[in-house]
């Protein structure tokens, strides 16, 4: 089976068709999945729990977001384990409120919270 049909199978095993480009993890070649799935994972890892808000923000159905939450495909499971790579931001289709800082965001994860985290890490490293 070709690589392309394997990827297609991953998308098709989810409820309904998934439009849009694929996203590749920059360092883990096993992680290739629809951009919208990766964006949904990024929102979940930001602490967003409302599946209908996530679905609208990334352009998926609620049932698909639920499937991502239960990590039903290996690529989603791997991404959930590894986390979204630092510096990676996914463009959202609707503005949502960041669960941490409550500001309106149009990327996942929240840019403000991510840079605050990065600064805290830098300070921690400098103190060591
Ligand atoms: Zn935030």
C-alpha cells in the first residue's frame, strides 16, 4: 500500500470526510494527520474542554473532535503523547477564548500563554 493511501485511510477511519491539508510533525515522521486534527489537539492541550467550541474553531464535526479526544488513530495518540511542538501555532477558523488567559485567540495554542511559558522556562534555566 502506498503512503498516500495509508494517510487517506487514517482520515477516512474518522466519522465523515476531513477536508484541508495534512500536517506533519517537524521531528517525528510517524505523525502525519489532517491539519484540523492537529489544531484540535492543540486546543485540547491548551485546556479547552468544550467539544462544540473546538469543532467550530477547527472546522470539524463534534463527533470527530470526540474521536480525537479518545485518540482513536495512532498519529493522534502519538501527537497527544508528545505534545504540540514549541513554536507551532495552528490557525483557527473562529476566534475562541483562551482557557488560561481568557483573551480572544485565533491560533492554537495561545501565543500570549506560550510566550509566557517560554519566558518562565528561560528564567528557570538561568536560575539553575
Ligand atoms: Zn492565553
